[in-house]
C-alpha cells in the first residue's frame, strides 16, 4: 500500500508511514509541489495506486460522485499541533491499515477510525 499525503497535511506524516514499512510521498515531491491541482493528485494516485491522505473535503466529493480515488484516508481531526496529529495517527495506524485493506474510504478523527461504505 502506498500513500500520497496532500498539501494540507505536514510532510512529517510521511515518516510515520515509512517507519511502518509503507511507501509514502508528499505533494511537495510532485512536480508542482503543494500547488498540484486536485485532478493531478487524483491522476497520480490512480497511476501509482496510492491512498490519498488528506483533510480536503473535495476528495470526499470526488469519492462519492466520481468514484475516485480508489482509496481515501480522510484526516478530520480539526486543527491541532503536528505532534498531536502524529500521535493520533501512530496510535491508530494498525487499525487504519486493517480497514484500508478491506475498505476504500477510512476517516481518522481525534477519537475514532470510521469506515465509510
């Protein structure tokens, strides 16, 4: 499983995925960096079989209306410090992976991992 981390999330999250043995790339590493349009992010994710990891509700709209991306991890923790976000992601990492193995759309809140079907 590969992860594409959107511009609205800190690059440091890339390390958490890599530490758990997964490939991860941040939009900063794409040719247009954090200015990469959503459609280009979708195309990259499709081409490279990536789970789009984002806070952007536009990708939720794409998912429900256009059936894209193939897999989506929505981070809906609200505003918090990067360290807190890293702790929440790390604490729920195994469950997130397990759910993404079975489902296409998983959401991480401050308190829960939610599967959308």
